[in-house]
C-alpha cells in the first residue's frame, strides 16, 4: 500500500449536499445547530447501523452515502437485503459545511466517544477529543442509538488509505466486503485512536464494527460506483 495519500475533493456546494438529506427524518442536532438526519429501513434480518460523515473533510464517505440515498430513497430502488437498517448519512454536518474534520466546537468526534482509553488533549489539535469524553451532541446521539437500536453490526465510512479496518468480531464482514472490493483487511489502522467509535462499539461492546476507509482522493462522482458492491454486501 503506497504511503502517499491524495487530498479529498471538496463538494462544489456543501450546503446543497447536506440539503439533499433533509428529506430524511431528523435524528438530532449538531454542535452548530445543523440537522442530523436518518432513515430506518425495517427488515427481519440483523440490525445494521450505517454511518457516514463523521469527519466532514473526508468527503468520499459522504459521496458514498449520497449515492446510497439517491438509489434507495430518492429513486426508490428495491433493497435485496433483509437487514433492519438504520442509515445516518452525515454524523457531522458542521464539518461537511466547513470542510473540517471537527464539529463546530472544534472536536474530533471519533476521539470523543467515552472509551476506556479516552485521552484529554489541547483544543486546536487535529485529534482534539473535547472537554470531556462524550461531551458532544453528535456523540451523545451515537451513544443513544447504539443503546436503543442495539445494532448487531456497524459500518462507518471514512477516507484514508483504502482498507477495511476491523474493530471487534467483524472479520467475516470485512471478508464479504473484500470479495467485492480489493481493499486491505486490517485490525491495525497504523496509529492510536483513543475515543473512537471502533473502540467504543467494536472492542469494548463486542459489536462487529468496520471502519471503511475509502481511498482518499477518488473523484467524488466515482465514489459510489466504486464502493457500492462492498456496501451492499453488508447493509
């Protein structure tokens, strides 16, 4: 795997990108007061939580959830999966609007989960974990969903070097996704991630969790076609 990581392409209009999700149900509000939207696709199979946009500057993940939204909500394509799916396309709308990793409080939401390894650090740092574990409204919403929806599998879309990052007992899900997209499967993303969703849900609660690192720098128009097969294997 090359060490070179291209920058993410920016949306021409982040506000329009977010507005396209506003036809879904309002799940909560961000630190900046922006809506966090979602849609439940009832099914009699396993409960799956499908997330995007935790880091607003990783636009590839949002492009993928936008493609899924277009296909299965806007164009009403019939799902062949029987999963009981909860779809939240953008967890961090503040970050998407500002092309930022952080929410409006400057917090990295994927370092703010109340894990055993949560670490305090200084505001302004890239991985600023917040004034306290679980301090952010987006984090509280995720914690509530994990508790109340009780997912049996979680997939969260990010972008970096192309990989399926396995958190907890999720290897079989990664292998299914790998059968459709030739990304590396690994439990080690290469650097510490205290306070992450993968640790909170996957390692500490035993919920199989995949952090799907889409290849950063893919043209946004090509992202959904690239990842669609892998996603539909598990959602």
